[in-house]
């Protein structure tokens, strides 16, 4: 029998194996291909040519990027799932499931009966590429990341859907002193959670599980997280010695059924093959020639502050520090804004150490000639750095960036800042930051996006960017996720695009993503007339030029685009006009020490992950808290309607006025039960049922039901329901009541009064996907509370059929339940009015939190309400105000009750000078794609600020804090301009 060769061409690597007739592995190779897959495969075959020349072989190709190569060469191809299955069945019989992680794909194959495969779709979160990205964020190699993870003490919850989310979770942990060891393990745990939640889609992972692919072959820490999470022993967790090449081995096994040919002929076919070319979609060049580029650079280089020689300067100076998410920037300025000293570098996950080193350097350079009269700090690490070094001022980064932009262009009305993995856009109205947009879901329009491709093609970022300036035919790559973009880049290469064309295409793509995905602009005028661009990405001339061409207008890019946060902070320090700064002096820095220790606060149900930072002289700074209790102070208690409603609803369990003789009725406390619980509690207790609510939501409860969630894209509030119903089954209730409700009550304020499809029909999804529900009586009938008479008739029949309750009793209970629901609604409105009156009596501003009823769940909102009230705001919710406005047509079909309430509350807020709206949006909410635009439109037309907070299962409030503080800064700026406004009273 001839030798068999299998080649697995994946998204980032090529694996080649040779098997003998006994399926023994004679040769194996695992190499990165850097988008040159066919060439890499040929090189590997050349390396074994001496051993195989003149022999007959059977060769089969597999892999996510293998089909094109196989077709072009006329070599047989086998789909990778079948190849993997063939290898697993041959070498590890009795396998129940395979988990395979690759460079950009992740898949689970279930065995037993027909093969069933689940694979990642639109996102590379939770794959090798994601781990690469996170390692570079921590400034360690992959091997170092792995070694760090094995020494962890605690796991932080981190999102792995996308690098952006993970970064926004990781960065505050690092900036507040969290240990790299814990973060490394948390990154691997995020990959596990993404794989289990995203790919099992409700099917349980059990039995003998085989782990394949490069990341699982090389990373011991990742293996450990999978084994511990899935609670596997050595017998059930199988890590084959050649797990990284298993698909290639499977391809070799499958080759038995295919044609035999001489090795030299197979190699020749592969070498001579040219893949089919598609016609490329190309764009206009960025510059017509070097002269146009020279004019462009002269225009932009004019925007620079004066340079001052720190070695000869004598006088006062002011220090600005921007402790950013991945980099630390420092500016020391003279009175006229001239630059004495600048610094821009990765913070290496430890901003305190970087700032300490730089302060020592500044003091050494300045000697006695320069006096630092003030120091201000901004950015993610603001609180930590301010406390560590005694800075005079901490300011929110939006204000710092505006200070700097206005220095270069006093008329600025729009600022866009594109960093490594985040993008921030600020609209400026009347000299204040008016609205803020951040990239919520994806980092494809950011600097790291280009950097990823530069590295993959073997260039550093600076050289790669310059290549695109004079490309004649930039490739149109669209504006998509890095994963999809990768396949577009590979296709463009196959079609003959030069690296220059790809570089230019990527720069244009970044701009399109920023303008149409983040800002969602319909035209350049939506942005403004005086646009200032900043952030390290705009130092890339190709991106800057693409931005100007896309908008059809010139913009201002200061030469210190990457330092604007620090420069703005320095200007703010100068404007304090202090006689003396509290910044630690040179002597104090000599004895400076800093240690950080992670702890969990158990003073309330939030269980905040705290970091206790200890400095020399017994100084301490605690970060990660949402209230003042961990700091040893009593929690500030502001009127908060979210807490009021939550506590009122949680109390609705037990026997009520009944005796509980008909049994225990379980009600899952989630989704629309936050709306309808007053009704159902009264209904069942009047019928002598004891109402048992599921436990309070928690991360632990979510993980309990995680294995039964069939869709990774559904919102977190819905995902929590799986744990809620399982907890009720374990509680041993006699029945669980969770009805389907297409409609909500009709409040007369919308075009219709539907529940959203998830809220309306999730009970049926639970019935189909949670096996435990078969152990109890699970009732999910369709009910319509808004049709009183019809409901009374139907519920009476149902209760008689299921529990033998006389019909008249059920009708009486239903009438009492309608009364209880109306009383609850009235109470919420009355309490809201009372809180507003108290706020006005005390001269406080009011934040109206607009969301869904279930956003009051502390596990869903992660204590955002505590954060808002900690700033001195009084908090009310949309349902306390929506009745104060009548029906009004909207641009969109206004058919959802909860959304109608938000629109009405927003309209009412526009009439009140002491109110502002904060909208809560659950990640993955389809209807909110419409709601957010409509809310922004109502508020901006009414002269109000629009603040949106996107929430998912991760509870890091760093970005939330920035938005709330930016809202406060904008409110202050407005108040300073409009001192004489009056307010009208609710009524």
C-alpha cells in the first residue's frame, strides 16, 4: 500500500503529515503560512522530497483555506469535519465530542449518530487570533501568557466575543493594579466560555471529549481552564500528542479512497497551479502624485505647538498625564502651550511603574530651573495615577480631548479619536462635549486592525502604512470584522493585488467603518464643519487622507495627534492657576512603593472585584468599587427608583393573603415578569398557591443554565432565564408558570403594544431546550392580559383543567390581579413624582434611566444605578414619566410597549431643564437598533444630551463611568452658560 499524505490548510497555518500503511505517523509539520498557503505547502513537501522521490503516494487536501488550492491543482479535497472525524474514529474510538480551536475558527463536532458540527460565524472571538491579540495587549509572548495563567489566584469575568470587549474588560483591571497572572487565566476562561456558550447552542458537552488544534495543543493554561470548567477527569479529557495536526492526519486517512500518483507529479501539480482570479473591485488612489502629498503634509504639519528646549528653559510648567487603555502619554508644557517634554509608550499593563520612571526623568531634566505648578491626569488609569502621585486634578478624557482640540481649532464642532482598539467621537455644541459615540461591538475600524494585517504580511506598521500612499488601485475591502476582512485580503492577494493596494484598501476600510458603522453618518454635514482628528491611528497619512476624501473636506490633525489627551490635561492643570502643586516631589519618589492585591467585596450582592493598591507611608487606594462602602464610608443613599421597584417586586413571594394549600407555584424572575409579577403574584395567592420566585440573578445562576442556551447572540437578560428555571426545578416547586405573551397592556401611547419577540416567546424556547423542565409541570400557555374579559374566560378554563380550580374563583382572582397591577403602576408613578420633588427641593439633577423593566435586575445593570446616584443624581425610570406625554407619531413604526414608554419619557425630559436621559441597551437587542436612533433624534431635537450605555454579561464599569462623567461635564458647561433657566413641575 502506498504512503498517504494529508495537507491541512487553515486560516493561519499549514499542516502536512505522512502516514504509512499501518496509519503510523512518519512525518509531521506545522507552520504559519502568512497568506502564502500554497507556497508554504510546497516548501514543506520539498523538505521531504529526498525520502519520497520516485514513490507512489495518495494526497488529499483539507482545511478552511484548502479548497481553492485543491481545485487549482486538481488534487482531491475532503471537508475538514470529515477529515477530523476520520482521524478521531481511527485513533480515539468512542469519542463523544471534539473541540477544535484554530487561528480564526472554532468548532465543536458531536459524534454519536449523525455527525453534527457547530462553528463560529461572524466573529473570531475565542480563537487563536483572539489569544494572539490579548497577548499583545499584555505585552507578552503567547508562551509567557500561558506560563502566567498557570500561576493565577482568581478569575475575572471577561468577554471574548471580540477584542474590543475583552480589552475594555481587561484594561481597567490592569490599570487598577490587577495581576497579569489572573488576567492571563481570565483570558483563557473567556475562550472556554465563548466556546461552550457560543458553539454548544443548547447541546450538552459530556462523555469523552477530544481537544484539537494549535491553541489547545500548545497552551497548558487553556487546557486547564477547559478541564476545570467542564469538570473532566483524565479519562474524559483527551489531548492527543499530535492534536495540532489531526485534520491533516484525517485527510491522509481519507486519501485511501482516492487516486494514487507519483510524489513528483503531485508536487508539480501543486507548484504549477494558479488559482482562479476574480475581477477585483478597486477604488481611486489616495494621492495623484508626490506633489499633492507634499501639499497635504505641509498643511497638516502647520498644526503644532511651539517646541521649547527643556535643557535651557527656566520658569513654570504644567504636567498632563493620559493613562490610556494600552498606552501612557505625558506632556510637560510651558505657559503658552509649548512642549517641554513628551512621552508616548505602551503602559505594559502597569501605568504606575511607567509614570514613576517618567516623573524621575522629568525631575532630572528640569533640575531647579523648572517648577511644576500643577499636574492633571486623565484616561482609564486616572484614579490610580492621581492617588499614587498626588496629582492636583483628575478629569474625564472627553473633556481633556476637547481642551486640546479647541487649542488648535477654537471653532471645533466634532472630534474623532481613533486609538489602537477603541474609537471615540464627540460632538461639540456651544463649547461643551454634547454627545459621545464609542465603538461598542467591534474593533475593525481601529489602529490594531491595520497592525494585525501588517504583521501577518511581514511588515511593521509604519512601513506598511506608507506603502499605500501612492497605490494606483486600492482594493475595496468593505468595512467588516477582522475575520471577514482577513478572507477579503487573502482573496485580493490571490487575485493579484499588490501589498500597496491592500495597504491603501485597509486605510480606506478603517475610515468607512468609523463613518458608517460607529458614527452612522448619512453625510459629512452630520459630523460638522470644523473637525479635529486625533489618536495614534491618524498619524497614519493614508488613513487621514482617506478620511478627508470620504468626507469631502479638510480636517485638522495636530502633529501631536497621539498626545492630545495628555496635552489637554496639561492645559487643564495650567488653568487651575495653583500656587503650589500636590504632585510628589523628587525626594518623595525615591521612597515610592506600590503593591496591588485582588479581593472580592461581600458587602452587597454586586460582589465587586476590588483591587487594593498600597503605596508607601500607608497610603491606600481601592478600585473596582461601585459604592463607597468598601472605602469604609456608608453608602450614599440617593432616591433611586430602580432599587425601589426591585425591592418591591422581590417581596412578592410567599402565600400572601392565601394559605398555600394548592401547592407551590414557581415563577422565574426575569424578562417580562419584572412587568407582570404584581399581577401573577396576586392571582396565584388569591387562589391559595404559594408563589416561589427563582433566586436573585447572579453570574453563578447564568453559568448554571449556560449549557442549554441555543443562541449566543440573544440578550443577556434572556440567557439568565435558563438558570432561573433550573433553580426552580431544583427547588422542588409543584409547577412553573411562565406564559407566552405576544402583547403587553395597551397604554395608548404607541401604534401597537407588542412585547418584543424574545420576551413574548422565550417560554417556548426554554421548554424545547432545558431538559430539566421535564421533571416538573411547566406551563407556558399563550395569554393576553390586555383583553380582560377574554383573559378571565381562558384562564378560568386553564386553571380548572390543570388544577381543578372552580372557574368563578379564577375570575375573582383575575379581577383582584388587575387591581394589584394598576396599584403597582400608580405607586411607581407616585414614587417617581416624590423623588423628583425631593430632587428639586435639594437642588439636585435628575437622571431618567430609560430601559426595559428587567434592566432593574442588579446582575443585568451591574450596579449602574449605584454609580449614577454616587455622583449625586436622583434616579427615576421611564415608566414613572411616560404617562405625562400622550401619543405622538414617530418616524418608525412604534409598536413595542417598552419602547413607547422610552420615547414618551424622552419627550417629557425635553421639557424639563433639570433632567437628562441615560438609555440602557442590552447587547444583542434587535429592536434597540431602531430605538437608539429614535431616542437620539428626540433628545437632540429637544436640546438634550444623548447618553447610551450598552450592557452585557460583563460587569466592568470603566466605560460607563467615562460616559456618566462626560454627561456631568456637559451639564456643568451648559449650566454655566444658562444660569437663569427655570424648571416646571411634574403634573
